[in-house]
C-alpha cells in the first residue's frame, strides 16, 4: 500500500474514532445530566416529604387578657403585638425582651417558629415546656408540639401522638385525622 492510500485510511480512521468519541461523550454528558436531574429531584422530593409542607399551620389565637403573675401590658406588649399582627419573625426577635416569661409565652414562641418554618427550633421550644392535662393550654401545646415533631422529621413519634389526638375528643381531633390521611 502506498503512502498516500495509507494516509487516506488513517485519516478516515481518525474521523471515525473522533465521531465515536463525540457520540460517547454526548452519551456520557446526557447520562450525567440525567443523573444530576434525578439527584436534584430526589433531594427536592425528600426535602418536601420530610418537611411535610402540605400541613398548614394555623396560629393559636391569643386570649384577650394574656397577662400572668402581675405583669403589665408594657412588659408583654411587643412580643404579643407582633404575634397578633402575624409578624412572627419580629415576635421571635423580641421574645428575649419579655420579663417573667411563662409557659404560655413559650407556647406562642414555638408556634411562631413553626409559622416561619423553623421546625427544629419550634420542636426544641415545645420540648422545654409542659402543661398539665387539665391546663387550658394543654391541648394546644400537645398539638403544636407534635406538628413540630412531624415537620422536623420525627414522623414516627409524631404519628403516634396524632393518632391519639385524632381518636380523642380534642379540639384538634379533626385536624389530626386530616394530617394522618395526608401522610
């Protein structure tokens, strides 16, 4: 075979190899893009599932006279006003300014955290407070505490509590049953 024909065959072979590399590279790129999209979807879906974003949190209405142990309206004003105005971030920011904080104040703080999507902070607040079963705020505390657990990813323990609430004569029984149905 003469040099010219050999060169021609080598050039043709180089072109085929280059074309195969492009195809292979395109397939690899497509695979990488597909893999990346799948990973993003899984991350997004799991984040959505774990946060239980379908659960709509309703704020607890503050009682008209929410003063305890001789407190005045000035000491409660900022936190409670911001909460009542649905400005939960500001309510959270001024919570430390409250004098003589009560469990009820902490309940509203935990609800504020839930309403702004800070579920782990809400869970931590609710775990630090307790109400007796005969306390006026017990049902609300138990309901919101378990919503916080659920939204923070503690589904199993929250589900048990929600089943208990749904089977009870609690004011939150219907909402608990609705949440369970959506899980």
